[in-house]
């Protein structure tokens, strides 16, 4: 049976606009590659706070549980910025979803599209003809979820604390994902840590070295996180797969994404061991341009492609979508966020149309 | 009494070479500005491990205690890389020194030298005529020093953990340093945190907001650390003072340093509340070029200038050294690390001579 149920959580800001284009492209792909998706829409983030009083309502969570994958838009905006930190839509929607479904493996590709190298913020002689990095980030442990955390004491001695922690098994499973991914790419893993300061990262490095023994065909390097932020700027080509814990992955993946110059083009996948996943653009909800037809739908379309590839094993359809995106960009068609040729700028829907017809 | 005692810890790699040039420049400055320094040399880092069995021998620590400031070179190298993480020269020398002298305030300027804008890795239209950021990093608390930390359990459940923690008083004092510094610059503080995830960072943001009330003339912005690594690449001019905790400051200051394209030119100061301080180049010991006369002495010379300014209040002498460095670079004289004009390249000692005579 080829029918797959997709929970569509478009969220706030540009989320609904870009989601419409992803669904448009998925619809064409279904016909062409003979598979069937059913879409169930639910509220998440700020709109869920407005409609249901919480960023991740029980009804939305139930819908996700009954689905084969989650296609996510983006959440948050100025309307909800005055809420306390733990109720902010991004945190209150994303962190529980990641934990609930044990989505420990976050894949964040940061690649430069050939036709867009001139949009990269790095000097042309550094960027050359682009780079292609895959950040493999652990997503359900580390300092994001470690306990105890809290506040105690009063006055100047009041103290707040968090716990960074990793179990051997948690490091082992994410390391394997990184090495497996590297095998399908340029066969190099750079593990990012801070083993010179953090006890957690000493164990991290040990376990990564042990896992690497099972992948003698993959080259392994270790790099301190501070150095990694420098090396990304100095020479991004040295990286293939970057393996990171939760906190460092948050930082490294954002820096790499910005270095591509293509924030509106980058997708991500968050997977559990059953390959159930949440697929979302790397960028945010961009409330300043929401509703204006200015948003770039490519990140959402490529997230949909990652869903087909990683959760549904529909590699041919995923490849076709990726190629359609690339071909459309090569024709010089793009949205206004890409500062290449203002005369070729189209709106969100026209961009989706162009990709759908290239498919 | 104008006589000041300086503990000179040159360390490993290029440390001794660049230190010799800093002392050369300080000697000229003493004559010109009528103050007296006495230098006491001691081992630190790898050479101290070789000579005394530990990276920070008690004799070195005693010398520092009896001095008015520490001028530090750099430590570490391949010879000591196989030592366990906690015995690595960098960590085993620097962290105890920072803690012992309560050097909570780490100042890391990242500025582009006018004559060297073309060395920046960012596109010319982004870098424009340079940027000037001061990273104010908390250096004696946070996850670097939080307890408990350790390892427990066995097999796949073996777990390693660290504690990130801040007390209100610790945040308060570093925030004041940032606002004070901003008053002497462009009057803007951007506080870097991850208040959307970390309890420690919620307190961080609260205290920074409270301190800011006493500085109504200084603008305050908050930025999540992941976004900050992107914004540094996209538009470094938006920053004046970046206020960071220990871990995020490690990352942010290294990224900013690399963005200037001038790793061999950047100095740093680590101060306690009595203005006792440790002054060191931002770059490392560069063992690959050690002993070849290739190292750029400017970072060490500017660190010496920061010592005069921050520990000894000798602002006129510090200004003169800074200007001499700038003037020498403007003449087109530079070491080989600066990829501007290979025909004007000089060696370490000649660079020191040029700056000393510009003084
Ligand atoms: C919104 C926030 C909690 C989240 C994170 O820190 O993981 C975001 O920055 C991300 O990278 O997906
Ligand atoms: C060597 C290391 C312990 C140190 C740190 O992480 O603070 C270094 O990276 C620095 O920034 O001074």
C-alpha cells in the first residue's frame, strides 16, 4: 500500500504560503511517480496558541502520532514575543515534538547552489564553485534536555543552572548516522566537540573514535567548536559531514547555512530510528515578509523532498524534485531574497509553479 | 612609584619569538613615556610540562602572584597532543590561571585594520571599510567551571555530564564591564544568549536587562547565539560590544576574529576586579611556523599595549603603540601571514623593529 499520511503543520508567518507550494509540487510528484499522500492539516506555534491556548495542542500531537511523517512550516512572530521564554512558539512547539517522537537525528544540508555562488557572503576566491556540507546534529539530548536544571537561592547569589549530558548509547547512534551519511557522500566526518574543556565532550570524542573503527573507509577528524566556526569561514571545502551535539549543532548549522547565502533554500530532516520524521525549512517564519508573496518556497519544497527520501524511501521522486529546483534556479528564475538578477524575480506562487512544471 | 613587575610567560611554538618583539616595543615605550617595567620570565604550557612535569608549575604561579600583570605568549603543540584532555597544555595552563586570579572579564577586540580590508574572508560589499567589535566574555564561570561534572554508569548507559551555571552576581559584574566599555565606543551592547532553551540564559537575560537600566545612554539588543553566528557573517557592522557567557564567548570571539582576516593581529585581555590581568594573543602557538621568523608579532605587541592600558593605566603609551602598529601596516610592511603584497613581507624581528621605530 503506497498511501502515506502526512501531518501538515504550516504554522506562522510565511509557513502557510511556502507550504502551499510544497503541496503543489508534491501533488505533481504523486502523479508522476505513482504514490499517494493524504494531507491532514493542524495548528502549531503561535496560531495554535491563539486558537487552542498552547503551541502544541494535544489534538495536533495525536494527529502527528497517526501520521507517517510531519511536514512543518515555521513558527513564531512578534505577536508572541512577549510570552515567557518557555512558552515561546518555537521552543514550545519544536522541543516537545522532537522529544516525543525521539527525533534524535537532525540532518541539515548546507550547500551552495551552482547558479547562486555569487550570493554567498564569502569572497569569491574562498567560495570557488561552492561547497556542500551536511550537518548531522544530535537533537534529543545534550544541554537541551539534560536534568537537573533550575533556579535556586536569592539576591546576588541566585543561581540558574542547566545540565549538559550524553549517554554512550546516544552518542553511538548519532555517530553511526553521520558515518552512514558520509559513506554516500565524500567519506569524511568532522566531529565537533570541546573535549579540552567539557567532560561530556571527552566521552563524545571517545565514542566517535570507537564507532569510526567500524567505518575504516571514512576519514575522521576532530575539531573544537571554536575552531570550527573559524574554519567554516576560512575554508568551508574542508568539510563534508559535520557531526555535532545538540548545542554545537544549533550553532554550526546556522553558521554554515548563512555561509551558503541561501537561507531560503535550505531544508532539514529530524528523524527517529523508525525513520519517522519532521521536515522543515532551516529558516524562520520571517514575519516581516509574510503574506506578501515574497517568501522563497524552495526550503519547504526541499523539505518535502527530504520527507519522500528519508521517511518514505521514494528516492526517485525526491531526486526529481531536487533536480527541478536546481533546473529552475539555473534558468535564472528566483524570488526576491536572492540578490542575483532583480528582473527575473517572481513571487512565491510563481516560483512553486515553475518548479512544479520543471518536474 | 612607576615600576611595574610583569610576569612574562612566553610558552610554546611562536610564543617566545613574538614575545621578544613585544618586549622590544615595551622597552622603547618605557623610555618615551617614562615608566619602568621589570620582566620576570617563567615556563608555562608544554615547555613547563617538559621542564617541571606540569603545565602550570607552582613556581610560575608564585611568580604571577608577585607580579602586577601577566604577559602571555601561547601554549601547546603536537608534542603534547597525546596527553589526556585535562593535561593538555592550553587547558591545564589557562583555565587554572583564569580561575586562580578571578580573571572574569575577557576583552577580545575584533577589528579590521584599514589597510588590510582586502584580507577579510567576507565579500568586499559586506566588509565595506571594516568593522570593529569588542567581545566581552565572562571567563571564570558558566559551563567551564560549573559543578557537578563527571562520568557515571557503565556500558551503553555510561553517562558524562557538565553543569552550566551562573549566579546573578557573576552576570551582573560582566554586564557592567560590557556597558562601561560600550560607553567608550559606539554605545551599543548585544547580549548573546540562548534564553529560548537554557534556564541559565533566562537569568542571564534578566540580569542584563536590569543592569542596562543604569545605562540609559547605551542601546541594548538580545540575540540568540545561533542567530549571532549568522549575523556576524551577514552584517558584522551591526555589532559594537558583544556580551557573552564563557562558552558562547569562546565561539563568538573566534568567529569574529577570523572574519577580520587578521588572526595574527588580535590581542586579548583577561582582567579581575583589581585590574590585574593576563594579556595574550587571540591566535594559537602555530607550531608549524615556529622558529622560522614567520610569525606575526602584532597580536603580542597589542596585548602588551592592552596591559599598559588596562592594568597600568598608561593610556598614552598604549595609544602610541596602537598607532605605531597601524602606521607600520599602512606603510605596507607586514609578515607573510597577511596575504596582501608578497614583495613587502618581512620577518618577525623586522616587523618588531619597524613598529618600535614607528613609536
Ligand atoms: C527554536 C529553537 C529551540 C531551535 C533550537 O535551538 O534547536 C532552533 O534554533 C533550531 O535550530 O531548530
Ligand atoms: C584552550 C581553551 C581552554 C580556551 C577556551 O576554551 O577558553 C581557548 O579556546 C580560548 O578561547 O582561550
